[in-house]
């Protein structure tokens, strides 16, 4: 089943339509529309100032839009106060109350306040869920950053909200803790089935954790898709340059599916731009270093300028013959080379696969 068909079977949970927000002359959001299905994990990805946090704040009711609408379970909440919106939220800064212990932090939003026994049971359940059993009496100052973020997550989930909003919740943590919490967050979200919208500027994080990724730029949505779609088939040059590493080659369009780079004609599986110059896009891991030369389409000879061992993958800097000024970064698995390891100065045959080459008009915005 295709992802789109699967999503159609899910009930729409959150809907944003033509949402706009200005701050003076600055357009933070420009008629943004987005639908999120029930139980879906969606990441808003983009550089600083692209509008992702503004969009999250509007959904949370922490700011009001200048135009457009927001609905949750088909109910219009565009101008509803935050307390009337069914969500839990986790901030980058944790936002725990320093004068309250863990139990009181988590139980803060639970009502009625007099039902202490039930609240204590709920807190214990949540602490077990986030991997902090027995931490009820500790204060935030006694916890590490990762532990504080777990408490903040437990607090957001305490009321069993229908929507979980995460504003760069892992960015303040060191790499090892961030990776561990990322896996735990994804697993927890799937077990609970809570619809989740997370803001991040970390492309690796978004690709690893999301069901769908929303790439934003200058207040607009550039592309919405699964992590594989975003990575493999970027809809614009901005997305191609923002997500992952890539090689860019300047080419002349010579036919509907052919271009020329230097003295080499390259075939494309997709249609080339109508005419003129094009920018070719190719991921480093898609370059194929062959064990021997064969006169095949999109195959050139390249001199190895540099070799860098990277564990599972070896990074090569290649200078293709007949392509003046072009330098290619390739990532290859040593066991797939079926030959002796390459060394600097060696000339090797290289294939630039037609089904992996994408062409963008040279004048495309980036």
C-alpha cells in the first residue's frame, strides 16, 4: 500500500488552512496549509526564521494568526484560548518549575487538585513510561538535561492529550543523549498513538523520527512527504540542498532526457529542464565505483584525489576526466567494491546512475 493511500484511510486530526502571520513587514507565515492524520508523527523542518516555530505557536494558541484557520478534530480552534485546545507541549528549555519536585511538575495540569491518590498513580505510570521510575521526590536541579526532558515529556502527556507539540525538544542535549531519547520518543509515540507535531532544524532527526516531513522556507512549505520522498525526490532545489549531502554539476541541456557536462553526455531518467543550463543533483552514496572499465552509459573515468575512511562507508573525492573543475564526493561500502581498496592518484571507472540524477533549472531558487 502506498503511503498516500494509507494516510487517506486515517481520520484527519489537525488541519491548517491558508494560515498567515506577519510581524511588521516580515512575513513569518505565508498562506500555509497542512493536514495531519490521527496518530501521525510529523516534523516541521527548516532553517532558522523559516516559520516552523511560528506555525507551532499558532496551533498552540500562544499567538494569533492574521489570516486562515486551524481545526482540531474538525472543530475550529483558530481563536480558542490555549486551555481550550487539547494538546500537551514540550519546549526546548524544558520549562519545569524549579520550586516543584518531579511529581508536582508532572501533576500540575491534572484536575481536580484534591484527587492526590489518583494523581500519584498517574505520575508513577508516566515516570515508568519515560524511564524514570522512583524520581517523584527529586527536583529539576537534581536531574540531568536528558532526565529533565523526560519529565517535561511526562508532564505533557499527563492529561492524555489528543495532540502533542514538540518545539525542538532534543536540541539542547548532547549527541549521545539526543540519539537515545530520539529512539525512545518515537517508540513511545507509536505505543500511545498520540498525534505529534515536532519542530526541528536537524534534518537527520526529522528523517529518522517522522512519518512525514514538512520542509519549510521563508514562511512557506516547500515539500511534504515521507522521509524517503524528501531525501530521494526533493521537489525543489532548496529541499535538495537543505536535506542531506549532494553533488552539484553544471550541465547544458541537449535533449529531453540528456545533458552534457564537459565532454560527457549524460542520460537522465527524468525529463530535463526545457532548455539552457541545468544543475544536476546526485547523492554521494549513489555514485558507483566499478571494479573495471566498461563502455556503458553515464560511465566516466575519474582520478581519486582523496580517500577518507569512515567505518561502514569510505568517502572518496573524485575528479572526473573530461569534466574540468568538477569534484565529486562519493561514499562507497568497501565490501561492495569487489576489488582492492582505492588509493589517491588511482584512476577508476565511475557510474553516475541515470535514475539517481535529478536536474533543476539553473535559475532555480536555492
